[in-house]
C-alpha cells in the first residue's frame, strides 16, 4: 500500500458516530441466569447399581487404562482376560464376569494376527477353555494385517477427531453387542503428539464417549516412560497425563523385584522374571484392592509338524498368564510347632536383635528344622516373619532386662501366651493377678476363657491357676477356637500391616 492509496481510503472513510449510552443499554443482552439444583434425596434402595463388567476392574461406559513396561506380560494377560470374559469362568484369573460371559473385541495395532491367535490358543489350551464355552463372543483385529485404527489426526492446522471413524466404531460395537473393547496400544489409535496434554485429553475423552455411547467398557493398553528401576504407577504412563485423568480405573503391572523375591524365597532369576503384580493404582469407583500376583507359565501349542519339522519336534512355547499365590510363612505349621518353639525359647535366653549371636531366630530354627545361618537365606526371612507375627499376637513378648555378659539393658524375647491352655506361665517373670497390671508388652486382645463373659473389668486375658517359678501368679490363657496366635488378632481400625514398636524386621522383608 502506497501513500496515494492510503490517502484515498482516508478520504472515503465515514465519520465515527458514537452510540448514545441509552442505546447501548437498550440493545445489551439479558444477564445470564444460574440456579442451583436442590438435592432430591432419592430412596437409597432405588439407586442404580454400578454396571461392573469384570471384577472391579472393568466398568461399562468408562475407560480402564493398563500401564506396563515392555516384556512384563501385558499381552499374555490380555489373552487370559479375554478367555475369562468370553467363557465367564472366574477360575482363570480370579475375577467375576458379572452377569455371565461377555463379548470382547481385541484390536491389537502392533502384533500380527498369527501371533494374536497363538497367544489366545495357548491360553485356551493351558486353562482348558473350549471354543464352545466362548461361543462367538471373541473378536480380534490386527493393525499389521491391514486393520488400522486412528480416531484423531494432527496436521498443520492442529489436531481433529476423526468423527466418521468414531461413529462407525460405535455402530459396530452396538451391532455386535460388544461388552469390552481392548485397544493395544493406545498410542497407535491416534496420530497426535502424545506429549500434548490438550490433544491427549481430547483423544482419551473421545474413547470415554465411545464407551458411553456404546454402553461398553473400553480398555486402553499403554506403555510406561523410562523408569530407571522404579515401580510402575499411574504417573509412570508415557506422554501426557490426560489419559490417566480420563480413565476411571488404572491397572499397573509390575514385575517382581529382587527384594520381593528374597522375601518369598525365590532364588531362581528366571522364575522371578515370570512373576508380576496387577494393581488398581487409581480407582475412584471402588476401594483399591491389594496387588494381585500372577505368573507367566509356558504352554506348548502343539504345532510341530512331526519328524521333518525344521524347527524340531516340540511346538512353539507361548507365555500364558495364571494366578500365583505367594508362599505363606505359616504353611505346614500347627499349634504343636508353635508350642515347640515356645518351649525352646523358654529353655534359654534369646535376644530380639538379628545381629546378636543369641538371636531368638536361632531358637526358632532349631525347633522347626530351619536354617538361620545366612542373612540372605529364605529360611531366615521366613523365621523373621514368624517371629514378627508371634510377637504381634502375644505368643512371644519382648522384655528389657540386664544382659549378664555386657551388663546393660537389652531386649530379650520370651514366651507370652502359651499355645495350649495348661502349660507354663504367661511370661518368664510371671504375670500379676488380673486387675493388678504389670502385663508384658502389648499383647493383643483374646477371647475370654471358656465359660466366662468378656467385658469391662472381666478376666478376659488370663486365669490364675497357681504359682510360677518366680513366685508370682501363674496363669494360663484359653485361645479362641482354631489355630492360636498364628494370625494377628486385630484391634478396631488396625489392618495387620502396622510395624511393631522397635520392630527389628521392619523394612527387611
């Protein structure tokens, strides 16, 4: 634009006429009205149930995110989950398929169809699931085989949701009556920048709207960022955090670490790498459950063609996920074993400290035929858990008394409540009569003796029966029915996981 054209525009411009104040008031839009809605106080019995699909992990009209690093076993986990859903069998992974078998659609955007079929077949062979049990309720599509899926695109003008793709997807889910749709991995279902929180928020909420419109549960499998050895959590998901914000449940998969392996006595490194947990790390619709353990087993799918097979007589081995229960420190123990331990402890002087040469763990090991000689020994870990629980229950007690060698106060472990109702005193020093106080350190509450009634002031802890070796009142305790002192008797509000005061094993197992 030159000076002449600029002058022409100036000459042709209309003069500015201000709008009178009263005119501007007359043409103004009416103010926005906002009103609060009173709570309607519905009848609690008429409130609709939350539409859970599988355990408390999958919920209709919502998104569940599955977060895991590579190689843990998430694809194998999905295969077993599909069989559990389609067959309705709870024994496969321990989760209830509410309302019976469910139709499930697995759209894998990374693996070939042959690999997906092999994983599902191996899981069916291992769990003994027949095609008849699943009917026509399983659907599988593979991205590498041409079944691509992209619900959001990004170009020069920014990102946009592929509405026709979304509408077609919803229509197919409704047509096939799909209950659960699994997208693996989430990052391949869109082409937007995964670090753009706004774009990822739009994509994640689009998946949530698909779940809502189609009345199904959507599962989005997602990778973690580089962890550097830390445990997987919801915050460890790769890219923007909006996916986790949009998900109603976030399942995290964590391989067993070396510390957990030591606790459970797993010494084989290959076995440790087969074990992992699945835990709901973000559930705002149901209480978060404790981590559940699973194991990757190996299944020969039997696809060898015979002696002429160039790959050998054995078929392909495929990983299959099964439930796994950590070993119980008390497995195989009875009240007689506890009584034997108590008598061995009662015969000597045993310290609480694991560094002491006369550590009480050596007495436990001697009584039970275990090995407590090495610090990294699985038996030693088991002994530590046994001692901790027995102290928690009051079967053993910790008392401070003078060490005759070092001539200073040291914590010793002595017998608390005996494992039968006729044996020795409640403590070495002897408990006082009921109501006089002086009991050993913090025994847990027990049932009242047989034939007596508990309550304030009642003799619910022990009954005077004679004199102890120390001359004070000897007592006996009648335990509740069942296995005495083998599990913590919890006070109100306790979980059983609280560390004991000065617990020498806290943080070691």
